[in-house]
C-alpha cells in the first residue's frame, strides 16, 4: 500500500478555526526552546558548582555532591518528571495551593525546567569534575604559590581551563537536553512533540506531523552543536592538550 503524503495539511485550520496547524507547530517550537534554554541555565550553574565541590578536600561536601549526582543520574528522567509535577505538590502544601491557582501551562513549564535542569546538572557535574581532575596538579600549586586562596585558584586557574576541556561533552549534553525536553509532553506541556502528536490525532497525518518534528529537532540540535563548536574554537588554548600533564 502506497502512502500519499499531504504536506498541505499544515495550512489547514484546526477544528474550531482561528489557527492553522503550522501555527501549532511553531508554538510547540517556542515551548521546546524555552524549556531547553531555562533548564540549560539551571543545569550549567548547578553542575559547575557540584562538580567543583567534588574536587575539594572537604569530605562532607564531597559526599553531599556525590549523593546529588548519584540520585539525579540514576532515577529515570520520566520518573523524575512525574515526581516533580504530580508528587512534589502533594508533599508541599504551599506548592500545591500555588499549582491549583496558577495557569496549568505555567506549572507544567516550571516542573519541566526544574526536572530537566536538575537531571542534567548531575551529568554536567561529572564532566566538570573530570575536567578539573584532568589538569596537572602543578597548576593548582602554581596558583597557591602566587598567594591565591583556594577559591581564587578555582576561579582564576582551574575552572577556566577545565571548561575549555569539557566543551565537547557539554555540546552533547546541550543536544541531549533539547531532545529530552520532549518528555515534558507526558505532563501536558504543549512543546513540539506534543503538538506533532496533537496534529496527527486531529488529521491522521502522523507521518507528516512527526517527519516535520524530526527535521525541526535536527535543525535545533545541530544549531546548538555549531554554536558550541564555535565557542570551543574561540576559547581553545594553543598548544594545550586535554588531560596532558603540562
């Protein structure tokens, strides 16, 4: 049986009128980008702090940071999404009252960015830790010899070099985060995958809807890839080899 593609479906009106299917897809792209960008900010900030703590000499802080990583890295993302949206409000009465009063889309959006941000922060923390530990101890000692405090050594010596090393894995994480944002459809957030499924259910043109969504995800992820590649090229240290003892 031959399938007859109908790309004109994107220019048909949604039942009830007022919108076209392509407008639904564009709105879904907006939510996908917003969730991904906000979650990325949370993940990078927390991941950097937690990864740095894991390289300190305080055993209690190291244990706390390690626990954070193990908890968020080992619970499936879908389960975490359900926990943040369905379970957390039940355990925190003020949060439940707020969720009831606020617009559902806002609650779904915030739950999604918190979930994705914390989940990804655990992965970034491991990359930052590995980046710092890949540097030679001579760099740390050189900073201390100059009279820098441990905090200043991290800020001015170790972290600037470590972040240059971990840009490639951070690129993968940024692309993964964009793709993982599709999990938010399970709590009702009208992001790209949600809109593609909605369009398919209305029109039965599932092939067209999900082909378009697939191509859009590829474009967004590859754009992120190119941006990170540019950052990597601009921040590269000439003659420095990641993991080298120099």
